[in-house]
């Protein structure tokens, strides 16, 4: 009997409560369409995690704020007055999750668009690539023009005739 009582007393120490962590979240417009956003906690497969209840710390555009979650949904106090960028960050015991959103405000309500952090690497890389290719094209065009002028100058074609030919072609194209 003492052994059974001893094991019954140890059961609360062995049992541990399941931790409620926000693994992922998404931003949506609040259902009341009052100009506020809703933070929706997601589970591992992307559905609303309705077991999330209580206060969770979020950093919104650099300001810490405790959001009160009810059935996986919380509404920050700030009202969105115009289209803007908003960065949400949440840190739990395991990891930190941050997401940037562009909130587009219309007369019909708010439309949040998630922006991937990779875009801040991809877009400048594309611009630099185009500039680099354009630089190569310009250098190639300059080299070909020099060769063209040297070749044609020796054959009796001077710069005035080239410009005259260009203007004549443009007039024929336009008129």
C-alpha cells in the first residue's frame, strides 16, 4: 500500500504540461474591419493553432508589446492609418521568428502581403547584374564604334555623314 501511495505522489512530477509555443504566425486583417491587424498563430502544417491562449511578447516595428491571444488570434492595439511596412518578431524558448509585411490600405480594408527577406538580396543582385551587363554592352559598343570609325574614316566616311544618316533614318521612321 505504501508503494502505491508513493508512486501516486510521484505522478505529478513525472507529468509535464505541454508547452504552448508559437512556431509560426501570419498577419491578416481583423474580422471587424476596424483598421487593425490580427496576428494568427499557426501550427506546423499552417492551420490556426487554437490551443494558443494567453500573453505572448511580440516586437512590432521595434516596439515590444504583449499580445493577448484567444484561440490562436491576437489583435495589436495600433490602428493602421495608411499603407505601410510592418515588421513582426516573436521569440520563444526555441527560436525567433520575424516577418516583414506590406500592409496595403484601401477603402475596402487592409491587405497584408508577406515580403521574403531574400528579396532584399535578390533585387539588388538583379540590379547589379543588369548594370554589369549594361557596362559590358556599353564597353563592347564603344569598342565597336571605335573600330567602325577607324575603318570607315579610312574609307571616306566621316562623323558628319554618320549623324546625317542617323537623322535621316529617324525621319523616315517617324514620318
